[in-house]
C-alpha cells in the first residue's frame, strides 16, 4: 500500500491530535499547522513551510516537520510519534531562563 500525496496532511492532523491530547494547547499556547516561516540563509531570504508547531505569543516553542523523503512509506505514524515524543521531552526538560 502506497501513501498518496493527499495523506501528507493526515500526518500533521495526527500530530495536532496527539499534542492536544497531551495538553500542549494550554496556558496561552496555540498549535498551528502549515505556517510559513521567513528565514535568512547566507544572506538570501527563504521561506520554510512548517507542518505543525506550538507557538506562545510570537515565539515558536516546538516544530514538527514530516520527513518528506519517507512520504511513500505505508505507515508514517511510528516515525511521527517517535520524533514528536523526543521533541516534547526536550521541550519539557529544557531549563528555563530566569
């Protein structure tokens, strides 16, 4: 079974449901999808389209980006769960500034 390109959005939807279920949309945080982030790389202005992120005011706290090279795998959920879990653990255990 191959993954159709339309199913790419299902990975982001799954991440949103997972993050909401874990309570990451509380305390003024928002879970946003498919946002465009402007970047400057070696003096050139570029844009990155992010699949899912958690924002707090104007700060991005967590990014989730699907591995597009593995798009045609039949079951992308295990990779998504593993990567999202790792990033959440990093976010939770990151020391806060005074």
